């Protein structure tokens, strides 16, 4: 079945643990994706939107592993860093719920889940004119 979700969470699968050796094969993004998918599934309809969760290569936050991005049609994009699969999944689910509820995805650092405090690497306004097909904008 085709996934028509317009909300996405993308996890870097190239990040390595900070404490691991530079050539470590341990890539926490894979575990994070698995746990996040399970938690989002468990939360079900309380999230308010379907999220497609996938992995991607480096998102240029390599000094703050693991990085996670939220984006959606006509919404601000967020990039979080220092995300730990053992401690941050609950806050990521809470932020998914908050993000789904916001028309433009825009929110302040103080309104985001406390566990994500200091972990926001970027908040980028929506770029509707660049990303939407012309017929949608008429
Ligand atoms: S390796 Fe994950 S952000 Fe660069």
C-alpha cells in the first residue's frame, strides 16, 4: 500500500555513537528507527497524523549524533541532534503529536518537550512555493 502521509521523520543512519571508535560499525539510527516506529504505532490515533519514518544518510549534524528531522507539507522543518534511542523516544513521540497539531509546524523551544531542550539544531520555515506542485497553490 502506498504511504500518502505528508508528515515525515527522517533519522540519520550514518551517525555513530559519540563514545564509539571513529571506525565503529555501531550506527544507532537503525535502533532509533525501530523504537520510534514501535512507539508511534503504539500511540496510534493520539498522534493526529500518520508519520512516515525512514533513514537517510548524513544530515550534517555529525557532531551531535544521532540526528532526526521532522518535516511536512507546508510546515517548518526541524533538525534535532544528540538523540538517544534509550532516553528520547517518548519526547520524539510527544513532538510528533505537537507537530501534527500545528498548521505551520512552527513552535518555540519552550513549548517543545523538555527532553528536546538544547537539542534543536535547526528550525527552517516552510518553503511552500518551492516544494508544492502548481495546481495545489491555485
Ligand atoms: S553522520 Fe549523522 S548527521 Fe552526519
